[in-house]
C-alpha cells in the first residue's frame, strides 16, 4: 500500500512539473497529423473530378485510398524503428519533405497511375510520420498533458477531415480537384519550417531493424488489402475473366486474403521468437500483453473500417449517382465531420467519470443505431434532417471511439514504447482504412450487380436481344446521364431505356441500404470486444503500466 501511495505521489509531482509545458510543439505535431488526414479525406470529395479527368470508374479513384493505406499499414512498423534509431524530430522533418514532394506529383498527375504512385509515396512518408508523431508527444508531454495531447491528435485528424471536405468541396467545384492537393504542398513547407520549434530527440543507434519481420509484415498486409480490393473485380469465389490468374478455377482474391492472414500469424510468431532471444523485434509485443490491448486494437480496427466504408459510400452516391458537385458533397458530410472533430476533442473530459469500457460500448451502440437509422430512412436527399441525424449520431460514436482506444494503448505503455504504440496504431488504422474502402467498393458494386441482374432477368420489357447489347458483366455505379449515353448506342426504345434507368436507380438505392445494414451488423458485433476494454478510470489503473 505504501509503494502504491509513493507511486501516486511521484506521478502527481511529475504531472505538476510538466503541467506548464508549452503547447507550441503540439501545434506542429497536430499539423503533421492534419496533412496526412487531409490528403486521405480529400480523395472522396474529389471523386467526380478525378473520374472525369482520368476517364476511370470511381473504384479506381478509391484505389488511391487503398494504395496510401497499404503503404502506411505495411511499413509503419519499420517506420517506428527508423524513428527510434535516428530520433523522432529529425525523421519528422525528412518525411514532411517527402510527403510534400508526393503532393507535387499528385497535383500534376496526368493519368490515374501517376495519381496512384503519388498516393503510394505519400503513404510511405506517412508510415514513418505516424510513429514519429506519437514519439514527439511522448518527448514533449507527460501525465495529464500527454492525455490531452493524444486527444488533440485525434481532433487534428477529424478537423483535417472537415477542412478537406469544405476546402476540397469549394475548390473542386470552382477550380478543379488539383488545387485541393496543391494546397498541401504549401502546408507541408510551413510544417517543415515550424518543425525547428520541436525539442531534439537523441538517436539510438543501438536499435536494429528486423529485416525478416519487415518482409513478413509488409507481405501479409499487401496480400490482405489487395485481396479485399479485388474481390469484386477478380471474383469472390470462382475466378472472373479479369483475374490475372486462377488456381483450379478459384479467384486469387480470397486466396491472397487467407495467405496474408497466415503470414500475419507467422510475423507474430517470429516477433515473439526474436524478443525471447533478446533481439530487437520490429514490434515490441509488450504493447499488447493483455486482453485489454487486444480489445482496443479490435475496436480501433472496426471503427476505422466503418468510417472508411461510410466515407466511400456517401460521396460515391452523392457525386456519381446523383451527379452533384463536390461542394454539395461537402455540405452533406459536414455534420458528420464536425461531430467527429468536436467529439474527439471533448471525449477526454469523460475519462475521469466513466471507464473506457463504458465509453466504448456506448460508442458502438450509437454507431449501430445510427447505421440502422440511415439504412431505414435514406432516400435521395442527403440534406434531409432525418439523414443528418443519423450522420451526427455516427459521428459522435466514431469520434469518441478513435480517441478512446488510442488513449488506452498510449496510457498502458511506458514512454520508451511510444514509437511501437504509434506503429501499432498506424498499422491498425490504415489496414482498417484500406480494407474498409476496398470492402465498401466490392460490397456495393456486388450488391448493385446482383440487384440489376435479378431485375432485368424477370423483366418482360427488356428481352434477351436488348440485354445482350449492354455489358452486364461489368456493372458499376454511374450517373443517369452516363447511363443514358450508353443506352442511346443500343436499339432500345424510349420506353425500354426508361425502364432500364428505373431498374438501375432502384438497384443503386437498395445496394446502399443493404450496405448500411451490413455495416450496422459489424458495429453491433464489435460491442463484444468493446466490453473487454479496461474497467478502470484514469488514476485507478495499475501503476506499473502507465508512463
């Protein structure tokens, strides 16, 4: 009892000593997070502009999000070791320059492959930046200030999403999508200049890089994300004609997912072996030593996956299906993004009153109710109060959960593992974002295709000779105007064209409703791992685990 009292007094003294630490470094750290989050959030709001500029389907633009998330998730653990070896401040400056260079390439991209390459480069920079930000927080703040800084980091992520939709919507409508990303070049330069206000972080040359671990981690994540991203294109079970190869007639997509999951297990086993032998593992497994940390990772993956699915589905429907402008998309998504921003900032105030377990379960309950509500009430008017209510409810749950689970991981680990916590957060969030975006695309297109095929097969107005003139093997989300242009090149009568438009419109809305319902089921299931989050309130947690 005396040891615990002494530990508590030492903590109070440490908190009091650092209570007056300057918040100027946090501004720089928050901007470092904001440029990454803005980049990802700007892609959906620029969807229609890129589709028109590159002449590609919306799922190709969504692959940009997948490429970015893939790079971060696959190499963020390597990034954490680079941060430890060379120091967080030095590494932060370098990656900001690389990220800015990627945005130059993004702004000038003449074709879609160059855009994808730019997002891949930005993702590689972010893979190092994510753990650097966490290490910078640990280097500048302690105690309650550190918890507040973690909340501010979550708010910066959400706030950048709000700005991306507002700025991206305005610039995308009146100037085009390229200035949306050109702005990031200027902000990256400003962040580089401001980074000289950060406290130097001494390098640790004794830190080694586990090459085998890097290969296993990167290969597993690449296989998983690429598998999900190509489920619809290559086939869920049997291989489609567009598949690059097949294995006894089976699609390579699910095989890649299974192989990736197997390699992920091999990575965990290898990491434990290296750590047991006294080596330096790619990820220090002490950051996930209990069921509480595993529960935090599971809930983090689920909520980010749900956010990515919603952020792809809503702009897809507004811009591609309804043919509205980017600024109209921004207005429709504004309630959601603002709610996430303020909730991520304010949820820290609840930590002293409610345990993480209570907040987590309440957050997923809100998300489930919101998604069910949206599935029921959604029609074609995204500005309707009933729809905005659902988006706001989801924003409250999502904003609270992302900050909460990250805070659980940070407060459970000692300061020297801050980089590992950052890499684990980056891997989980970006793997979830990549999988969520890819899954949303495959799910919605699959549901749309199934709905259209079922409707036209039983429709006497569209006989077989008419259906044969339309490629029903590559159904995707298109606007009514685009579909009219396609149908005009067939021998369809005006009555048959109107019927085809009606079928497509109904199938699109039904696919969205079913997609939201599936997302609600996923949110409901995640209440189970959320119930395993810590039951303590700050100040009651075991003293040996808090930095």
